């Protein structure tokens, strides 16, 4: 997704408009930025390449599932 590109109801804001946070595990890192209505995920080693945009409700469900052990991680 390119800055300003519209897909599935999610307009990708410019990088300077987002606060990216990094999460790492097993030597791989991703960066996540959230807005009131969406979450954006990118590869920390290639921040200008493709990004994943998901709705805020889908992101919340994903985080809840991971925290509850419903999705296997290297921490379990």
C-alpha cells in the first residue's frame, strides 16, 4: 500500500502522520501504527515496501487472540 492509496476502506496516511512501534521475535521485526479506525503493519527492514492495513476491530481481535493463547507464538 502506497501513501495516500485507498484499499478496502483504509487510506494509508503518510509515515510522518503515524507513530510506528516495533515488535520483534525470532530475529524478525515488524512495525505497527494505529489510527482510530485502522492498524497498519510493515516490515521493519523494508519500511517503504508493502504494508498490511486492517480494521481496528480486526486488529483488536488479533491482539486479544494472541494474548489469550489462541494464536501460537514463540512465547508459549
